[in-house]
């Protein structure tokens, strides 16, 4: 098993696929939030957990939140 976060494990060789899945989830949620910058999920513990599972560091996640709240609608990970 490969650890991709403190308490999340994936079968060996599938850690990259797990991160890609979480990155897809994060990007979908960020796109939804870009349509409504008042989204309450941004910046929560759950948001940072999903970002971490996607391999996104907290500083980068903070930047994404700031950009969305500033009105940015073009996002990439």
C-alpha cells in the first residue's frame, strides 16, 4: 500500500491514479465555486483535505481560493 495522505492509502502503483482522481474532484469543485465565489466550502478543513489528497500544497490551495474570491474564472492545477 502507498500512503497519499496521513490516513489514506492506495494499492501500490495506484497512488498516481488516486491523486489524479482527487485532482479531478478538486477541479470540479473549484469550477463550481468560480460560478459562486461565496461558496462556503472554500477554505474549510474538507477543502484542504481534498487539496492535500490531490497533491496540492496548502499555499497553492490558498492562492486558488484567493483567485476565485477575486473573480478569476480560469483555473488550472
